[in-house]
C-alpha cells in the first residue's frame, strides 16, 4: 500500500489526521459517513483506513448493528492514539503559523486601505 494517501487538500498527513480524529470520537461511523463528513471520496477513506490498519494505528472490529446487519467499528490502537497526538501537535503548529501569516496580511491590507482611503 502506498503512503501517499491524500484527500482534497493533497496532504497525506492531514487526511490521516482527520480520519483518525473523527473515528476516535465516533468509532461506529461507516466509511461512507466519514467520507461525507470530511468532504472526500469514499475511495479516499477506504484507502486511508486500509493504510491506517496496515500501520497498526487502527483496528477494525465486526459487530451486529441494531438492524441485525454486520457492521464495523474502527478503534484506534495505542499506537494510533499516540500518532494522532503527534499529528494534532503538528497541525496545531501549522494552523498557528497560517493564522499569524493571515493576521499579518490583514494588518498590511488595513494599512494600505487606510492610506488609500485618505
């Protein structure tokens, strides 16, 4: 399996992070539900889940749902929880940098608008 899974963002780690985060909070979600919530294709989620299982970060458990149909539960392993924590810190740093850059750009635009508005 390739390690370059990516969603619409084109960032493999970001896709892994969002799938892990969502399944950690909602292990009973179907892959179709995950795809819908993340705005990515079902194929992307299927590929990502397979890669996460192969890495040992996610475990798939069969169970019977209330409609007497077979279903799956996606549980993060101890390693998966650890990796999710690392990815959380990575994306927190990234988002703070993006926020700071955006704030600087907004400040610059306000200064320019103020000069041009006089």
